[in-house]
């Protein structure tokens, strides 16, 4: 068990764990926002989901799409597209013994950029707010990938 | 090599590895179910895929959508949206020295909930079967996130 | 800190880190390819994104879909569907002390298959180029899952 305790006593790893948990929890909230809009706007993707608002043939008219719901779904998918690389590359980067201050800068920028991206997408704020938030998160992940490959490449 | 052997001798970590591998394998099966319906129902998303069923202009009529295929794809996307947070948060939770019995309860509930979610989605079972399965998996992941942040927060 | 240094001195783990970083970086490039086609073809999903090409009511005509953009998005989603299981199963497999040569074979095949999959999808090459690339990557991940469950099952 010694090594496990050592891993979680490593400050970079603990910081990675905390920031990752926060950004993944934020991503999970997108599901509840989608569910909220589906319920309040009566917009469903499956016939069995319409049963709560109406019965029989009438219910089928709720099988439709809605701008608001589609916007949340796009924001959610964009989260997945960006948080999955952060998760993989960030984990390996955290184990490659980076400076604590450099690592913290990466993690904080990424989490702040993704939270701002969600706000910019759902409000919606005029461009380039969302584009900038996207590129900051993207740049942070590429920077970690570059540092990792530079110090530990093994092919 | 000592530490690696120790990591895989840690019971919580071994359990996490086993349950995660099972739930990710289940998720991969969704791709084959989609492929199966695309082939048997002749429903394709790309012109080059239609060449197996017909030639030239006739083939383009198979570029269509189908309720059954879209249903599998929604179930697959829902898997991704929920299994990615489980993967990240669960890994970090497993390394934070939780009780073995508590950890096993989390992992088992999550895997059972996601398997039931797939059954409820593909059958389809009437609501709230699928919604309950979704919320059980969601709650398990949030519970791990809460325990992790409570014991190891480092910002 | 000893264990961390040991983990990154483990050759299998270093190889996993390198190949994973490469394949995740490739996946991130899909976002920039989508953005490139959206800009050059003036095809947008959000009203606020159209403001760069035109103003007022005229801008709304750019809220449309385009074959080329949808193709890149399908390739991107297929990447996510396959790289997420590789990330989770591959990480746990790397920690289960496999032979270095067997592990390298798995990682190299997977990365090569996914790069070829992207080329086959975006060109597009005739089938079964893309299908074969898909199944090689799929088979590699299942092979790692099988080895992992066989050697370390703990339920």
C-alpha cells in the first residue's frame, strides 16, 4: 500500500485529481441541463419518453428537435471531445514529474477555459468568446502532450 | 517494478480494473450492434458504404436514417457521456484509498445500472426504467467525486 | 516520489503514454479539421458563429449542414467511441505487467489502425478499407481486455 499513499501524497497528482473531478462533474451537469430542457419544453427523442406528457398518437408530436436542446447537446459533445484528451494526456503528464507550478497553471487554465466555454455556449455570448475558450483549452492539452512526448518518448 | 506489482495487488484497484474493463467492453459492443442493424436494414451514412448492396445511383437511396439505428446510436452516446466521467473519477477514487466494500458497492452498482440502461434503451422498456438506470449510474459517479474531493482536495 | 519515477521508468507504461498521447493528439486534430471546413465552406451550427460572414437575417442561411463537415464529425465521433475504451483498458493493461513486446504490438497496431481509419474516412477510400481499420483497432482493444480479465479478474 505504500506506493498508493505516495501517489496521492504527490502534489501534482492530487491537483490533477481535484481539477479533473471538477471538470468531469461540470460535464455531467450537461446531462441534467439537457433533461431539464427536454422536460420543460416537451421535446423528446424516444416514443417511450413522451408517455409522461400525453398518450397514444397525440404523444408522437413531442418527438421533435428544439434549438435550445440541440445547443446543450452540442456543448456536451464539445466537452467530451476536449475533456477526453485532457483526461488521458493530463494523467500521463501528471505522472511525468512536471514542476508543480507549471502543472497547476495547465490544470487551472483548462478548467477555467471549459467552464467559460459552457457559459459562452449556453448564454450564448457573441463570438469569439466561445472560440477563445475552446482554443485555450485546446492549447493547454497540446502543451501537456508536447512536454510529455519531449521528456518521455518511447516508441 | 515493485510499485506496479503493488498497484495491481491492491484490491480496490484490481476491482476497478475488472469492472471498468467489463463496462467498456459492453460499450464497444454498441458499435457492433449499430453495424449489425446498418447491414441487415441497409441503412448507411456514407456513399462508399452503400457499394456493398447496390451500384451507382441506385445505391444512394440507402443513405438514410432508421429509427432502430438512431436508437442504438443514442444509447451509445449516452454510454460515452456517462462512462467517461466514471473512468476518470473512478480511477482517481480508486487511488484515494477508499474502503474495499464501499468501493465495490460503487463499481457494482454502476456496471449493473449501465447494463440495465442499455437493455431498457434497446428493448425499449417503458419509462422510468431507463431514467432510473441513468440516475443510479449518475449518482454513483457523483458519490465518488464527492468522496474524492472531500478527502483529497488540492487546488 | 520513488514510485512515480519507477512508474515512468517502466517501459510498457512509457510506451503506453507515448502512443496514447499521439492518438489523442490525432483525435484533437479532428476539431481543427471541422473548424477549417466550417470556415471555408461557411457552414455553421450556431447563429452567433455566422456573424463573421454576414449580418442580420442574411446570416441565417449559413445555418446548414454539409456533407464534408458531417463526414469529419462522424470520423471524430468514431474516434471517441474507440479511443475511450483504448484509454481505459490500455491503461489498466499497461499496469498488469504484460510482456513489453506484446504490449508494443498492441499499441502500435491500434495507433496505426486509427490513423489509417481517419485517412480512409476523410479521403474517402472505398470499403472495406475503413471497416478493416475499424476492426483492427477494435480487436486490439478486445485482446487487451481479455488478457486483463484473464490475469487480474476481481469481482
